[in-house]
C-alpha cells in the first residue's frame, strides 16, 4: 500500500521533498470485532489547512500537527472494500479523513459519512457538497447574515470556498466582488460565475485605493480568507454594522505575513460596530445533509456552477498541494487516486 509520508516540516513554502511516497506494510486484513472499515481511496482533497498542520509548533484547538514519518491525514472519498462496522457496508461510498494512501483502515469508521453517487459525481463531496461548500454556507449565513443589496467582498475568490461563497452571496441578492491572483481568474469569475466584479490583487497592489474603487458604497460583508494586509485595507472600507466571517488567514500560513507585524486600522471595528467572528466548519457538520440537499438543488437548476482542478495519481499529491498554495488552481483541487 503506497502512502504519502511527511518526512520534514516545511520552513516557509512547502517543497516536494517534505513529502515522500512510501510502500508501507499496513496490515490490510480486518480484525474482527474492532469496527474497522477498509477503504480504497478514490479521490483525495487538497486543502490549505494541511499546510497549517505541517508546523511542529502549531498545537491548538483547530487541529494537531502531523507527525514526521507518518502519513498525512486528508479528506477523501473512498469505496468500502471490507467492513467490520455495523452501519458501513462493503460497496458503499464514504467521505471523511483517512491516512493518505491507496488504501486506508479507519478504526470504528471514525469521521466517515456515506455519500450518494447518484446525486453528484463522487469528487464533489470534497468540495461543493463537502467541507469547503459547507464552510462557505456557514460563514455566509450564520455570521455574514446577508441581505439583498449588501456589498459583499471575498478574498481567494476563485478557490474551493471562494467560488461557492460568491455564488451563494449572489443568490442572496448581494453585489459580489472578489480578489484573486491572476487576470484569467478575474475574467472567469465575471464571465462564468456571476461575480459583479473582481480584481487581481497582485496587480492592483494599493489595496486601500483598490477597495475604494470597487466599493464606492463601502463593504457590508467581508468573507475573510487571507488575513494580514488585506484585512487591514478592508477595515478602512467596512460599513457601519459590517460583518467579517473569519474563515482563513492564507497570508500567514507560509509566514508571508506574521502576527508580530500586527494589523492596523482595528479602531474601525469599534467605531463601525463591526461583527468579526471566526468559525470552524467541523462545528457545523450537523448542517451538512440539509446543506447538500439545498445546494444539489441549485446545481441541478443551474443556479450554481462548480469547477474542479484535477490532478492524477498519489505521486502527484505534493505537486498539486504546492500548486494550490501558490494559486495555480481555479476551483477545488482534488487528486484522482483510483476508480471504484
Ligand atoms: P483555495 O482553493 O482558495 O486555494 C487557495 C488559494 O488562495 C490559492 O489558489 C491562491 O489563489 C490563494 N492564495 C494563496 N496565498 C494567498 C495570499 N497570501 N493572499 C491571497 N490569496 C492567496 O483554498 P480553499 O478554498 O480550500 O480555502 C480558502 C480559505 O478557507 C483558506 O484560508 C482556508 O484555510 C479556509 N478554510 C477554512 C475552513 C474553516 O473551517 N474555517 C474550512 C476550509 C477552508 P490566488 O491565485 O487568488 O492567489
């Protein structure tokens, strides 16, 4: 069984040598009575929080650091090929965290949920119909409280979460603008994904002036994916009673920006009575089945579009991960490992 092992912690950017494919002697037979589930990995999800878990010092509530010499743990869609679990049966499809490899053994079926291959392609359960989609929904609705006519801004707008949240905000009647790292992404967001506007943050580098240009009426909701200097600029343009769902802080994952540098303009939070609140998607999994029904409906009716960035093969996982962190993707990054 080939697995993806963490061999060293990255210093700043992840490099391919931080991960290695190893043939492991994982014991694939089931021990009766343990509730084990043996899975064949079909699709693996590539997510920014994996970078966060590759830091030795990052003990915390969110997730524990990965251990050196052990496989990294990712979200995947898998096929059940053997089971000692009462509710999970051979031939079914499940999503959930696994030790990344061609096969995985999950004790007690922990964290696994069944997915329906008839509702949508299986890989969608790692994106639109999985954690990133639910992240977009929860941050927008539970914290952002969108109203028709609200001015909505999202950073990392062409990624897994960004692409969904922008479209959901649009369905709520907001005016939606996103920031992204290339002109091609700007065009796609406007032409195919219904964004009212978008800008390339690598080109329009005076973000304070840029936000003034794209938001002459100010910002009511900022869906925060990057933190750092972008947050600082947004605070100068946030409206009275503005809301900031804090979803992620991409600019600090590679230490491009560090907390020691500080965020300026915080006084705006007080003066403009801004609600700024972080959230973690796993606290909202009880909404997942309702969310899936709602969004699968939008997908069928053509009210929401979805895009994936697919890489082939376990051996290309590291490449795909590095590419995602550097912005090579448009939409949700997934790695195709095998067919059922
Ligand atoms: P994406 O698919 O958006 O991929 C990351 C993208 O971020 C890249 O494509 C890149 O695109 C952009 N990016 C990378 N570095 C920077 C930077 N320094 N400044 C601005 N943009 C940058 O990832 P996800 O949609 O999966 O995740 C988006 C955010 O949501 C992350 O912060 C993630 O941690 C967070 N998240 C939080 C969850 C929660 O429970 N709170 C759950 C899931 C995700 P570009 O070309 O535009 O630069």
